[in-house]
């Protein structure tokens, strides 16, 4: 190996200079681009509503997948994103950071709640962990976003509990 480097020292030097200069260029361009990631795991417990009155036998796995799919879509609902951002008050636009500033040229008049809620809906990544009752909610942005994700999860739990009362009475039995 050393003999090869001695014979081709000029080629080795050129390769080293090219690699270092390209690496330095990439490091210089990415120096201020921070990426924050927050993750929350939610334990969900399915409760199947007996709306068919036992007239049809349903596959429990199919019902579970349908329930988890419904919960995944519920986390990303507009009303949940909107209410979660409203709870943050003046900090509701902070998580957007550079993404929002680049799209709107740092014009504060374009900071509106609807846009922020829609961006939050699109930024949330929700998936379930197979064969468990766990759902993962993931948020990635250029600014710290743990407070936003916590607000989304708290709002989700509140809304689901409030909507549960529509289907179940106070004694957790289906209303008829």
C-alpha cells in the first residue's frame, strides 16, 4: 500500500484536496441548518362499539387495524392542530422557523393561524407500531418543537375523550 502511495503521490494529493474541499464546502453550507425532531408515543386502547348487535362476525385484527387507522387520521385533524397551536399563544409560529420565513419573506402580516395549522398537519408523521397498542407521532422542524408536539398530543387526548362521551355514557357502556 505504501509503495503505491509513493509511486502515485501526485494523484493521492489531488484526491485528498478534492475530498477535503468538497467536504468543507458542504459543512460550510450546512453550518446553520439545525433540524429538531420530537417524538411521542401514545398508548391507545380500542373499544369496539357493538353497533351491529352481533349479527355479523368481524375479524378482530381487521377491527384493530381500522381503529388504529382512525386514530392516526384523528391526530392529524385540522381542528386538533388549530386548537393545539391556539393553546401556545404567541409562540404558535415559532416552530415554523426558517420554513415559514423563506416562504413568506419574513412578512409578519402573512403569519396566520390557518396556514400554521395546515403546515402542522402536513409536518406531523403518525404511524402505529405493528402488533402493539402504541402509536408514534413524530414532528420535525428547523426550530425546537417539543412544546408544539406536547400541545398536539394533549389536544388529541382531550378531543378523543370528549368525543368518546358521544358514543358512551358516563358508565362506558354504548348508548342505545
